[in-house]
């Protein structure tokens, strides 16, 4: 069977081959071999066996490389899918925050108190932060994706990495980043914060912080400053994640092309099973030796001819 691993990601390590030149060379050896007797043809059995082993070694090496590329592909697909799911969730948080800002300006009897407006928004954000992806993992779970990332009572404490406007009550804790990396290819690394919600943590926390500032101080200057900071942070976040997503997609595309080249080279070398392919390369090696023998004999004949004449 032909070796087919499909499109994956990684560096090109395959060996480029010129099919046309290989075909011409092989035909030359075949024509040369026709001039040999069976006895001469069988002189190179040991060389044939070495060549066969060499091909199997090359096959094994390239197959291991293909398996590594396939793992990169799986990791890349997951990173891209996670980014899309998280972007969708962040868009929901942004919508909740925008609706909250509209509700702040409402003063009719059914609008609710500032505490009710804030709590309603926090409840909605809490639901989004506890969302699970298609594989059942929490989108913002950080290191422990099998556990809910935040409880309702902890939303206030998540309002960290914020600024002077949020430190008045002293109820906020400072998060410590502990980034790890996931390998997408031999060259591309994707940073994944392990003990934080997500790279969006600062922006999410500023939104939660702005809501809490309104809950404590009402529609005053500190709240408006907090909204401005949170909005700016979120815009920068969307740009950053969008660029990261494009980078992942570009890496996937580039590496698919690289894998296609590797796949072509594998199929060129191993259009059949490794045993038969080894035999084919062995034949090629045998014919190479045969060609050398004929050329050497021809040289001797030519030398004798010129010496005689």
C-alpha cells in the first residue's frame, strides 16, 4: 500500500527527488543489465541486501516523521478550535457588558437598583465563564479544564490586574501568570496560561471590575474610567487573539503544503509495500554495480584497442 498520512504540520525534512532524472537513470541501468549474464548479475547479491536494508531504514525514519507531523496537525486543529470557541464566548461577554452599560442609564421603575443591574450582569458573565466546549472542557478552565473556573462568589476576586480605580475596597487579589507552551510545529509555539482563565483574563477582570465599581459607587467618574479601561483592554484583546488565530491558521496552511511534499516523496519512494520497495531499490543498486562493471570492461577493451592500433 502507498504511504498516505494526509495533510499535517511541521518542517520540511523530506528529500526532494527529480522523477524524470530518476526514470532516465533507471532505464539506463536496465539497458546495461541486459548485457550481463546471469552469473555476473548474481555477483552483487550482498550489495543488494545492504541496499534493501538501507531503504527500510529510510522508510522507518520518514514514517516516524510523518507520525510526528500528524500529532502537530491534531494539536494545531485543537488550538484553532479552542481559539474560535473562546472568541465566541468573549463576544458574549462583550455583549453582556454593552447591555449593562445601557441598563445603567435606565431610570424607570422597572430598571432595578444599581446592585440588581450589576448582579444580573455578573450572573450572565458567570454562565459564560463556566461554558464547556464540544469536548466537555471548560473554555476558561486554565490548567484544570475539567473543573469550573470560577464560582459566582469569586467573581469579585477575579477583578484583578486592574488599576487604582479598583483598589479602594481592598477586596481584589493579584493573579500570577504561569504560562506554558503547546507545540504546533517544529517552529511554532502557542502560549497557554495554565493558572489563569485565559489570555483574556485581564480584559475579563476589568469588565467585572467595572461592574463592581458601578455596584459600589454608582454612575460616577470612577465607573466611567473603569468602563473606558475595560473597553480599551477588550479591543486590544480581540486584535491580539484575532492575530493569534490567523497565525495558527497560516501555520496550518503552510504545514499542510509541507506535509503534501513529504507525502509525495513517500509515495514516490514507496508506491508499494516496504518489502517490494526494498527489492526495487536493491535492483537499482544491483544495476548500478552492473553498469559500473560494463563501463569498466568497455574501458579495458578501448585501452586494448588503442594499444593494438
